[in-house]
């Protein structure tokens, strides 16, 4: 049974949809409104409130679901609403911290610095226990009642998505229920400011000591689910280009540093700020020739699995080498394209979109545009959308757009290539392979006999399938050979360790023959490894 409040909200949505002529999205006759459909959709979502605004912002990053003209318009959604009274903000802070405002803050500005649909931010001065000095901070406070509002509207989105799939074939292809479920977690995560504080702390730890970017300190004693207290940073908004230009800031250095930050976050730290729009980026101009970044708002972050990282790195390399077959194979290996898809068909589709891109100089080629087109082509082959890669693609487009605004001659590949090469050496090179073998060898050596015994017991009992005596003997022989290869690998690793110890020994030790022993051990270990791998 749908409640009266839910019915009233549905009626309100229906009225807004009719006023902006949105029924054409359900296959109806296009509206008479002369404004573009993307603009009408954006205005309607802004009128419907926070959940619809954020859902629209999320859809703007899904080129596999929405046309380019709509995605571009939705990217401009403005999440700005009038502030709620400061008396309510003070009450929330006191209730969360459990102390009067005056006991925690020497000053608390009633007029907020910024106000959005989910929270607003106040400037304050934090008292330091046992000291007379205070610290400049910002206090982010969740909007009263926003939790209930967002949860109610999310439930409503689920209802509308189910209706859309049931009654509209056009909308059914967009998988609305799947999309709503995917972004429900993202939307609800923004209601927990402790989570945002933890993300900021992680980024700060990753970049501590770097001169590329600075992240504010979180004051955990005052941070709760509905209140976040962070160090206040002072810089110039990246949007104020004229002001930065007047201060003689080196835009070339600034743009290249932005690209370096993105690729290090992705491939070195594997933890990236996924909402890098200009409103969240400031510039430290204390050294105009080597400007650095200041980041705020950590509500949306992303990580990648090891396979995702490898997929991206190899895709970029294959793309710039025009190895379209490898790009196609990577999609199939990752199981993001359904099994049974012909590599040749997918390769041909990728070649069709990539060759026109390469008609331009390398510095003009857009990484973000490449990913955008790749997702669009993959969609025709029933591509399984990976939310973390969508977040990354959105962030890359933001960084790339900002970098080219600062420096039209920015060559992303030139900046990114050394970082990716180093990552591939450290993760995929011979040294990395040897390290993985060393780490896995003990557990494999322990577990393999048990696995073999279990398999043989099943075969003796004939569980699930029957085998001839010849097949069973062949299996036993393969297991024996496998055990022998493992022993050879372990021996090789041990000898390699001896070789390294001897090589790095003190000079006097080398004179005693350890250096020669190291060379001999290295040769023997190489032979053992070669024989073990050759017999695989």
C-alpha cells in the first residue's frame, strides 16, 4: 500500500515532468518547449531536490547509458540551495559532540561559507586543550532531516525504475533498476561524514610530504556522523584563472602536476579523489613557479582492483600502439564482454573509433575521450559496466579538461607514460613475478599435497565422473611433476637469495670468495628456474 505522502510526491514528480516536457524520454511525442531536452531534464532534476540532483550528476558520468548531449547537460547540475538557520546548525553540532559550541570553538561563524542540499559549511576557530592558541577550521554539518528525505526519495526511485522497466521498452534497455541500485550506496555514503573524514585522512597519509597536493587535517575528537571538522585551507580557486595569471602562476607546471597527481593516485596509491571538479580544487601560490594543489570535499572516492589497474595500463599502452586486437582481448579476458564474442568483431569496432582519433597530434588526443568512446562501443557488445571505472573515467575527464584549460598544449601521454611504465615494471616485471613466487611458494608447497590427496580420493570413489586407470596414472604423474617443479622453484629462490646476499656483502667478504659464490648461486638458480618453468 502506497502512503499518502508517497502518492503526493509521485504527483509532484509527474507535474514537474509534464511542465518540462519529459515524457519524450518514455517514447512519447517530443515536447513543444524549444529548449534542448538535456536542459529541460537538468532544470527538472534541480527542482525535484537533492536525490534527483545527485542521481543526475551520477548519470552524467554514464556515457554507456545516456546520450552525449544529455550527459553534457547533466554535468552542469548545480547543487545549491538556501542555507538552513545557523541555530539549527549549532544545535546539531552540540548534540553530536556533546558539548556547548563555546566549549569547543572560540568562534563559530553563523553565515555559512557554502550551502548544498546535503550539508553546509561554517568557518570556525577550534580551541586547543591546554593552550591559548586556536586553529582555523571548517565545520561541515548535515542538513536537518536530510537522511529521511534521501531514503524516501531513493525508495521512490526504485519504484519509478520498476515502473519504467515494465511499461517502456526504450527505458528498459537502460536498466533503470540496476542503475538506481548501483548509485544508492554512493548517495547514502554522503550521509556519513565519518566516512568522508576517513577518506580525507587516507589521502592525506598517501600524499604526506609531497609538494604536489595538500589535504587538510581531520580533527577526530570533534567529528561525528553528522559533523565533520577539518583544518581550513587557504588558496585560490582553480576557477579564478585571471587571478592566478596576475600572480604569474606557471600554468604549464600546474597542468602537468594535475595529471601526475591523477595517475599516481590511480596506479601508485590506488585510492583516488573521484569528485575533482573545479569547485573542489584550490591552488597554493606561495611559489608561483612551482604551484601546488589543495583539495576539499572527499565524499566520493574510488579504488581499483589489481586486475582493473592492469586492464587500464595495458589498454592505454595497446591503444597508443594501435594494437586494437590486444584491446579487444583485454575486454574478453576481464569477462566484461560476454563469452562467445568474436575478438575480430570487437577489434573492428574499436579500430573504427580509434583510427580517426589518431589523425590528430598525440598531444591533442584525449584519454577521457578514448575511454568514453570505448564504453560506447563496448555497450553494443553488452559490456558489463564497472562502477569503479566509470568513476575513474569521470575523474580523468575532469582532470584532463582542467589541464587543457590551463595549458592547451598539455601532452597527457608524455606525463603519464613514465608513471605507468614504472607501475608495470614494479607489478608485472620479472622482479615482481619472482616476489609473488616467493610469497606464494610456502603456502602452495603446504597445500598441494592435501589438494592432490583429496583429488585422488575423489577419483578412487568415482565421485562425479569416471576415469580409466591410464588417466589416473597420468594424473598421478602430473602431480609428481608439479611437486618436483615446486621444489625446483623453491631451490632456485633459495639460491637466488644466497646470490643476492653474497653480491651485497661487505668488500672484505667478497675477497673471501663470497662474491664468486654469489655468481655461482645465481647461475644455478637461473638453471633451476629455467628447467622448472620450461617443464610447465
